C-alpha cells in the first residue's frame, strides 16, 4: 500500500496542493523560464509526462497564489508575486474533429476565457475573438496578459498521416494562433506545450521568435521524475513496493529502472522516469504497463505504415543528427522525429566528435507495448493467441527446453490463416522478431553483424546464445547450413555461454497451412 497520496490523473496544481497530494517540485524551472530573455516558449514532451500540471502550476504562479507555493523552491526565489491576468487554453478536447467542429471547439474555449473576465463577443472567427480577448483583458486589468496553451498540437496528431486533412486543420490552428504576434506589446509571457513539433511557418505564422526549450539542458528535468527526485521523494515507497513484490530495496529499484526509466531529452541528462507509470506502480504495488496501456498510439502505427517502418527497424539503435530527429512534423522524411517526440524512442548517447545522437527504445514497458501493438498488423485475429504462446515459450526457454518452445511455435503457426500478402520471407522474419522480442526475459538482436555476414535473429539468455536463421519455402537444413558456412556462431565463442544453432523454414503446404520446421544443434 502506498505511503503517500499520489496525484494520478490530476492536472490541477491548486487541487494537489490544497488536498495534500504528493507534488514533485518543478517550480525552480518555472522561475528560471519566466525570468529569462524572451517571452514566447515551447516545450515538447510525450503524453502523460506532466505537461498539463506544469501549465496549471504556471497559472497559479502568475495569478499570484503565493499560499500554494509554501515550502517549494519558488517561494524563496520570487520576491514580488505580481498578479497577471491568465488565459489558459487546453486543446486536448480538440481531437478527432473535422474543420467545422474544430472551429466550434475553439470558439467554446475562447468563450470560457471571455466569461472569466466578463467579456461578451459573438464573432464567428477564432482569430478575431482571440485578438479582442487579449486586448480587452489588457485594458481592463492594466496588466500584460499571460497566455498558456496546453497540447497545442492535439487537433493535428490523428491526421498527421493524411496530407489533405492535416493541411485543412493546420490552417484553422494557424488562424487561431495568429493574433499572438500582433498582441506582443500586451503580453507578459506565452507558453505552449505539445507532443510534436510543427514548423513555425505553418502553425505560428510570423511568430518566429518562439524559444523551443525542449532540448535545453537546463530544462531536462522539467517534466517526468528524475532519478534524484525518485531517491529523495520515494525511498520509503520503494521499500513498500519491494515488500509487496518479495524483493530487496535494490531489486525493486532495478525493476523500476528497467520498466519505467531511460528517458533523456537532451545530453547529458539525468535519467528520467515516466511519471504516470511510476506513480501508478508505487500506488498499486504492481509492475504493469500503465503508460502504454493508457492510450493506443493510433497515429503512430499509421505513420509507421506510411513510412514502411518495420519492427526490426524499431529494435535497432539509430544514430542521427539533431536536425534528423527534432525535425518539424511536416518536413520529416522518416518517422524518427515522431517516434522521438512521442516518447517511443529517446536519446541514449551523444558523440561530440560526430555530433550524432544515439536513439533507442527507452525501457521495457515501451518495448513490449509497442511490439504488442504491432502484432495484429502481422497476425490479425491471432495476436491474442500469440501472446499466450509467447508466455508459455518463455517459461520453457527459461528451463532450457528450446525444443518444447519451438514445438509450441510450430503448433501456433499452423493456426494462422495464410494470406497472399504474407507470401514472402520478410513477413515471417518481422513476425518472428516481434515474437522473440515479446520473450521479455531475453536479449534479442536482429541482423547482427558478424565477420561473414548477418544473423537473422540472435537471442541471449542467462546461459545460452541461440543463433537463428530463417528461410521461406526452402528448407530448415539450408538455413542451418548457412549458419555453419558463414560461421555465424564463431562471433559468440568468447561469451562463455552455450551456443545453439537453429535453422528454421516456413512453408505453405497444399492445404494453405503455414508449416514451420527447424534443425537445431548445440555447439
């Protein structure tokens, strides 16, 4: 049982503070940003990483609610506590909308802010309403206006793979944001959050002085929970979790890192944990897939298909320049920027000599969740049965019974309907790769380079390395002979583990049944 009240799903700073829920102090970052050069700022972070709570905290700060910040870092930093009028817009409710619906939604959130200041305006044009709202509030209060826009890109994400719809909705949003430039003299601070980075030209019109702090080192920990914050705020709760799971404190900490850690939004950076998953895990005392289970990344899977991005591609580390993975969504030529900005890959290293970043999946929760989401694309209605098969295979492999695991796999494949569009080797290689990745206790590599070529799949357990070659409509012996002829296993001779060679072949028999055969030999 958790020892604290965790603000799971809570996005209102005042509610968290007034009801004594746990708050991980991010107020020093807010003070730093609001007391630096510039007034327009943008922060990109993945969903459920605390962006909305950050915006709400800023709102309370600018509204001068000093009592809510007692004991927090900003209490000692801020001396004036000037009260500013704040316009707060959340675009989260603008998803899955056509043009007319989106315009009506924008008018609605404008009306909510107008009513806050007693303003009546019936104009049907969002840009006119926005400009009038800022001007009237400025004149009424005698203070410059603060504009906070949360999830600015929400209306665009689900159509990012559709060029026509994206263009139409993008123009609506451009119209909505356009008054910000003309209102410059009346604005104290403008802050926008989102997941993806759309180009300034297409979204913000001529607002070309916005500062994108997403990769600034001084804001690396502004969202999420850093390793230092975990050890400082949650040490007692890790003990409670450890007791619940029958682990030591260090083992429980290691499990938390394996499942929910691994994010870096710049380099160097402290390790950052997914806050949604971490808080749910500590509250429930269970290691589950909380973040990935909280939302299906439909737009991501659509874009993966658009860019022909395969499961094998996803499993590889990727080296890229900053411009490659931090590119604007409309100008990207690969899916890499969307994967990075959405939190499905993250920075793992940086080479200052080449100025290249290494990107990879952040942790086990994302890896398993993504591959499970991709499985139906390859196995259709049989994906649930595949998950059951994988669980049984994993138990057998842990016991050293690879033959039993392969027999389970053979039986499963015989239940999968044959389709003409799966009549090629790559389909089975991709599907088998997903299946092996879902064997979560093991290290999986695909097309690993050796002196004589590349293995199809390599799987490493605590005591055995399996070198696997796949063929389609050939023979398992031919696949096995390739392992021997190209000496693939020699690359692992110094690992100090048993090495097993497995040649596998898929065939479609006369009854249109998928048949799997294999040849296995232990070195």
